[in-house]
C-alpha cells in the first residue's frame, strides 16, 4: 500500500497528515466508485507560532514530516512523497514563495531548502494552498468524476484553483487561478488590496474587507437589525453571518450591502467560466459557508452574466472535504508526482 503525506501550512496552523492509497481511491472515484472521505493514518496539528523565520520553520516542518512518516509505518528505505499546500503566491514550480502576507515571507526559496533537508526519501511538491484544496475536491470531494473544475474559496481573502482536462493548471509561474485578483474597479477610488494592487475583487468581497466594511458602516450609524442579532447570539462584534441573517429577514441595509457585493463576485466567476468552460464549480470558504443569502445572490449574478452555452454543462456545488481538502489534495498531488522538486 502506498503512503503519501499532505501538509497544510497556513498563517495560523501547521497541519500534517499521512494517507494510504490516495491515488487508487481517486482513480476509483473518477470511475464513479467513490466512497467516504479519506481518513488519515496519522495526523498532527500545531500553531505556526513565532518566530516565523524560514529556517526555523523549515527545520520544525522537516522534523514533523519524518516523525509522521515513521508513525504511519513508512517502510525503511521506501520513498514517502510529501505535498505542501502553503498560503502564498508562488513564483515557480520549485516552491519559491514570492509573497506570503500570513507568514510574512517574501522571495523565500522554501521548496528547494526543504527538499534539501528532506532528501531523496521524501519527494517534495509545493503548491498554492487553494490549488491543493481544489485538487482534493477534484480527486475525492465535490468535483470527483469531473475533468474540468473551477474552485473558488471566499474566506479571509478569495482564492481559486483550476483543473483542466484532468490536470491541475498551475500556469507559467504557478499563479493560475488567482481569481481574487481579477479587477472589478480601476479608477482612483479603487480599493487597495493586500497584493499591492487596487480594485481586486478580494478587496471588496474578501472576508477581512467585508468585516471592515460592516464595522465601519455600523459605527457610522447604518440602521440594521444585524446588531440585535449579534447581541442575541452573545457576540460582541457584528460579522457577515449576522448580516446575512438580517438580509434574510428583509433588513434594507443588509440587503443593500449584499446586492452591491454579490455582482462583483458573480461577474468575476462568470468571466472565469467564459475562459475555462468548467463542468463543475466548487464554492467554499468561511464567508460563503455562513452567508447563504449572499451565496444565492452571487450565483444569481453569475447566471445572469454567463452565456447560456457555458451554463448548460455547469454544476455548482458546495465544497465537501472541509478543512481537510488541502491535506488530501497536497498528498494526492505528491502521490502522483506533480511538480516534484529535485533535492
């Protein structure tokens, strides 16, 4: 039985999981013989913490990979591939981190340095975290059986991933699928984005930006029952879930905010669909997961903006693997040898 290790390296937590026979299970799922979501043989989770110096984090990560491989029963001398999904914009297929605001890294040769430490026993692939999530849903989740997939996750920011004709689309510099940085405004008033640009859809509909907008407008006196909903729930701060509940009850301010934001994301999705013609659109992430009214408005805007010929083969589904999608996807990519870095 084959063993592969998946790693999810985010701004808050470091998660590692070892799986068996992922590639065989994904092949079965593609034939329509899928089963339950894969369960790791061994798993580990700890805070990323401080310091976030690359050398210190690489050393800690390598030690845990070796430990998890040993606990999972990796045979002596056998290769155990490792895939890492990292919350970063990558520059190439060697795992060079161009920018990771969450880890506070810029221009770090992360993949090469970790591969050198792990050696030939652990063939290593480094992937953008949403690409890994997308591949997990494609292989063993909500998009199993589809060959052309667009996955979009709206959480703190907005990330996307693409599978085209059964292959993860990484792009010329490993930046394919960055739908959060599609422009929806381009004048002098365009909102600044964490990427350094302005007018990105993430700067309007990403969770951290939405939260900032909610807080500012309510502090400015916007009339809304969202405050009462938050108070009844025992929450000190009004968040997007409270606003969505208010919108469901007909609150004018909440409905107005959602009606402003939903078309921005809906049209961005329609434009992406026009380019890649997927058969499955996976929508996930913490923001969309707790705002069903907003999600429905986004889908409606997409259906208005996208041509009918592109909607005919398209099925819109919710992400199925939850927080484990990135672990599953990165391990599956590694098991299949996608973008392995030479040590």
